[in-house]
């Protein structure tokens, strides 16, 4: 988390929206073999729990149940050039939106894992155009093979540590030039976030 309090997002609904809209994060944990990270789809229930699953063979799987871990979810990011500032006698920076989420993790029961898998499929299929793929299209052999190879987890969130670093220290005209520059460089999502942020 960035140390500048200006970049703290205090609107919890925006943090939940980031997790929901991105839907993908990184789980961090220190294991007996050192720090490890896993990249996973994540679902927040909006009430304090975040669910995810890992392959049994993942180096984190056997260490997560009962552990305190951190999940990070990254939103848009991009390079900010001094060419967009009033004073070019400075240095470049990087703007971004991200949240670190810390809490205790527990393993899901088989029934909870089954629900998680269906929720993941329904959530992300709904974001695609056309007729959705249904879990029922998997044969019992394929589905049970997948199911036997993974473990589901739920984190009970104890702390949200957001950083929404969106050039809040700059003047309104500079912020608009930065947003326009980001638009032109293919970073339209970051530009949108910048325009929506309260400086």
C-alpha cells in the first residue's frame, strides 16, 4: 500500500467493485519453503468473505487452511509522463488502482467448493456475449476429475488496504492532460478512473 494517505480509497463500495470487476487476484503466503504466490479467480460475497480455489499441487494449497494470507487485486495502471505536467523539470511516475486484502483462510467443504465452481462459471460466463456455457455440459468424468484436483478456500477479510494513486496531487487541468495522454496511449480505463477520482 502506498504510504501517502491521499491515495487511500475510503469508499468500500469502490473496493468491492474493483474485486468484482477484475475478478482475478494473487494470494500471498509465507510457507516453510519461503514466500509463495498463486494467481486465482476471486469472488467476494460483499459481506466479508472472498472465495478462491487452487490445484492440490499448488505450493500454497497445503499451507493455507487456518493461515493468515494476503490477496491483492490490481486494477488499471499506467506510466505517467512529465510531458503532461505544467513543469517538466520533474520525473515520471506510475498511476494505478490496487487493493491488498488480509485475513484468515479456511478450506471449503466439498459442498462449498461445488457452489464456488458454479458461482465462478455463472459470474464470468455472464460477462461474455452469446449463449453461456453451462457446467452441465461437462461430463461426470470430466467434472469429477477437476473437482478431485482442487481445493476451495474462503478468506474472512480483516483488513482492506487500498491504493488508488491517480495523480491526485496535480491540478485539475494537469489531471485532465494526464487523462487525455493516458487515453491516447491505450490506457482508457485508467483515464476513466482518474476522471472519477476525487482529488
